[in-house]
C-alpha cells in the first residue's frame, strides 16, 4: 500500500467513525431531553454516552480531514477545511463537509462555554447540531466511497430515521427542562 492509499483509507475509516460518534451523540442528546423518555433524563449511562461521544467525534474528525490533506491525490488544502466549495472536484459534497465541520466546531466550542453564555443564545447555537448532522449526512452520501455499502447505508439511514422520529416526538410531547 503506498502512502496516498494509506491516508485515503485512514480518512475513510475516521470519517465513518466520526459520523458514528456524532450519530450516537445526537440520538442520546435528543433522548435525554425528550418528555417521552422522562426517565432517561436522569440516566447516568445515557448522559455519559452523550458527553463522551460529543467529545469523541472531534479527534476522529481531525484524523479524517488531516489524512485528506496528507493524501496528495485528494488535493485538499488546509483552507478547504474552513472555506467551503473550493475543492475542484465533488465541489458540492466537499463543501458540505466543510460546512458540517464549521458548524460542529461552533457547537462543540460553545458547548464548553455554556456557563459563561446567555442560556437562550446557547440553546439556539446548540441546536445547530441538527442541521450539521443533515449536512454531514449529505456530504457522506454524495462524497463517500464506503457509504454506499449496503451495511453502512442501512445503519446510516436507520440512525437518521430514528433521529427524525425522536425529534418529532420531542416536538409533540415537549422537552424536559
Ligand atoms: C465533521 C465533519 C465531517 C464529517 C462528519 C465527515 C464524514 C465523512 C464520511 C462519513 C465520509 C464517508 C466515508 C466513506 O464513505 O468511506 C466522508 C467522506 C469524505 N470526506 Fe468527510 N466529513 C467531514 C468533513 C470533511 C471535510 C471538511 C472535508 C474536506 C473538505 C471532507 C472530505 C471528504 C472526502 C474527500 C471524502 C471522500 C473519501 C472517499 O473517497 O471515500 N470531509 N466524510
């Protein structure tokens, strides 16, 4: 295996793991605050899983994007990780990846600054995790190699559907404060 292939495989593995961590983080996050599962709000295992995966995605996402910048065949520069739609191929798919990364970073950084922020502002910024998930999902569907494998597709769509159902349930039954 040559160097570029190694970084390409690493980027794909890290991208999929990052997406899995984000999916678990969002699912447990919605469940924690939904009145439908009131008992879960005080469940320490669910809370710990949410907090752990809310951190875990960051190093995995970092490995994903850094491997791509080291893979010369991918032609992705550091600026492409911040400014969307600059990559000369798969421009839409790659641009969505950049937007997702920027949004997740905003949610994560403000997540740590919660105590020093106005609660309403903080909540609205934290809710950006939902559009970020949708954008990263589209990024992976449009740009990924392994995302079209039946097992990955089945898992990804099942998770997205579960998230949609939980979000609607939270809107209908309300949230626990
Ligand atoms: C947190 C944000 C991101 C997440 C969660 C994410 C996740 C993913 C996932 C799940 C895949 C599919 C992997 C596969 O099918 O094997 C993928 C592919 C890819 N991503 Fe990202 N990504 C993010 C940000 C970015 C950024 C900022 C870029 C660069 C501009 C990027 C470039 C790519 C490329 C080039 C591929 C295709 C790799 C291949 O050939 O399969 N991603 N990403």
